[in-house]
């Protein structure tokens, strides 16, 4: 899969993950980065399970990348906290 394929899969996976997790950050570049990193995470995890990660442009690749992106967003939310904290 070429660079444009990774960007397209990343964009779709990032949009799905942001919709599932209810991430309120915006920006196309942020979404693509979340999706591409999610594809790397999801592909790595899937290659451990069935030795086939994210290797071509398919529905399976988008789902695997979205699962990885959801995991990434949940980890980021756990580290940073769910929302802005206010002082009392």
C-alpha cells in the first residue's frame, strides 16, 4: 500500500475512531495521524494473532486501523484525563 493508501485508510479509520470515542479535537491532519498510528497499532496486534496486519486497501484494513485508533485515543484520554479540569 502506498503513501496515499495509508493516508486514506488513516483518514477513514481516524474519523471512525473519533466518532466512537467521542473525541472533540478537530483537524484533518490530527485525524489522519490518529488513523495511521492506529493502523500501525492495530496491524501490529493483528499480525500477532493471525500473521496478517494492515497490508492492502480493504474493508478489513480500515476496521483493523480503526480498532487501533480507538485504542490509541482511549490511552491518550486515560493519560490526559477525559476533559478540562477546573480548579475549585
